[in-house]
């Protein structure tokens, strides 16, 4: 399943990560480099498993912890009404 931002959400890459704007509420959320890389990979069609692999490649992070973090990240975006799994 791919993750998609809702129509009322705009994402812009910055020097330090990404900013997500909810155009309905005017709220914005700043993502660090890891969040930005994860969301970009998912929006470009990577599966959650592929995103986890990219996060853990060349690091000491465990796949289990990275998977839990990606799941929590996506759940938070969905809870805020910013996107969903399609």
C-alpha cells in the first residue's frame, strides 16, 4: 500500500527536511531529515518495508524499531488528517 497526502495538504522540501501545510486549518508541521526521507520515499511509491530498509541501511538501527517508527509516523499523519494509506 502507498501513502498519499490528502488534497488539502502541501509538502515542501527545505534545507533541513520538509514542511507540511494543512491548507484547511493553516497548521504546518516540520519534518526532520529522517521524516522527510521517509515521507518522500513513500510518496514516490516505496512500500513501508522499502522505507524501513532505507532507514536502516548503513546504521545500527534495527528493522523492528524502524518499522515501529514508520508505523507511528504514518499513524500520526493520518490522525492529523494529512494523509492515508491508499
